[in-house]
C-alpha cells in the first residue's frame, strides 16, 4: 500500500478542528479538497473518522484513540523534512573527529577545546594523527574537520584558507649559522638538513627553490613531525626549515633560534577542510567558526626570527 504523507496532515487537522471546513481553513485548501482527503483517509483506515451528529461532526472511537499518535507522528515527519536550524549549545551532545597536523593541534587545539568546553560542555573533540598515506576520511564521514596545508582534494570537499605563515630556519643556540650577519642561500644549502615528512620524503619545495639557484642541500634524515625534528636539531649542527608559527613556541621551549630563510618561498598555508554534507549543519558551522578563530589567533603572533 502506497501512503501519502499529506493524508497525515489532513487527518491531524480534521481531528483537531472536528470539521471539514475548519481543517480546510487550517491547511489553506478548499473544503471540497479536504472532503476528498477525508474520503481517502476513510478508505485507507477502514474507519469513518468523523461522523455527523446533527450540525456537528463527532470523532469515532478509533479517531479519538489515534489523535495524539497522529499529531506526534506529524511533528516527527516535520522535524525530519524541515529540521530546526536553532542550535542549543547548552544541551548539544556530539563528538567531533578532527584530523589536524600535529603542530596545529599544539597551536590551536587548546584554545579550541577551551572554547568548546565553555560554550557546549556536552561536546567532545577527538584529535587524531595524520596518516602517512592519503585517505578519504572526510568523504567517508570518518573525520569531521581537517586542518593542514592541503587545498581542496575533491569537488565535494570544502577547503577554506584560514591562515598562512612564512618559513624559517631553525637551529640550536650557538650554531655556526647564528654567527653570520646574514645566512646566504649557499651557506644554507651547505648545512646538513632534517626534513619533516610524515611520508618520509627526503625532498620538497625547498629543493626545487635551491635547484633554481643551481644549489643542492644534503638531507641526512626525515622526521614525521616538526617536534621530533626540533629534537634532532637541539643537540647537533643540523638545521630544519619549518613554518614560523609552529617553530615559535619550540624556540622558547627547546632553546632554539629562528633565522630568516634565504629563499624566495611562498608562505605556508593552513586550510580547514570538511565534506559538503556539513555545509549547513549548525553544530558543524559553530565548530568551524571556533576552529578558524583558534588557528588564526595562534598563527598571528609576532615574528621572533633573529636578525
């Protein structure tokens, strides 16, 4: 049997109003149209629903028994087809999974978590590590929000550039490069380098920029995270090139020095990415606003590179 959900609205109006004319006015249809709907409801249910008693209509025992159930069902249908856009943060209970670059978790994660806990204590955040291979978690709905240097990966993935930062050279205090008035490209290339790559790649855009100057650097190791690379650097004459915003806090914590990069390299971008299914989801929009503010604020600190 094929059901028409319009009959549910008509039945609710008939039971509330107790008349065909009243139900027609309520749903803004003509009385003949409502009479036809009542006829279809009678044929579908096998019950008269409303019977005439003098000049009025009286609901049948069946109609009285299902009145509240019909009204509740109609409200549920309306809630599914026209969900409320109002967001009650005080009662919101939801877990968001965020795949962010590890440095961005350290930079913006605490601010984001504090804002979420203050505004919506029922919301939980799952920060998970980036994978060493490209994975489609956003498309599959396994990750709600990503943050890294990657732009749009597919037409259905939204990506918003929320911040950018220049690259700097990171070395230990007392490193030979810190004794120079200015580090040139040749001296930079001649140093021994550690690169940061969760995939273990030895080369990146730095090598392309050096090649344009007929220079080649010597990479002795890769590290999966910037924090690990900084640990290699702090006790040796190795150098690592990293975004300034993420190296800034490490410089203070680990006794490192930031030097200007002697190459013409575009700033490193930071993108927030999500699947288009969440474009108008109120809770997701709220989380994106907080994440954007946290990352923008964390990456807009003052420059601390040595002269």
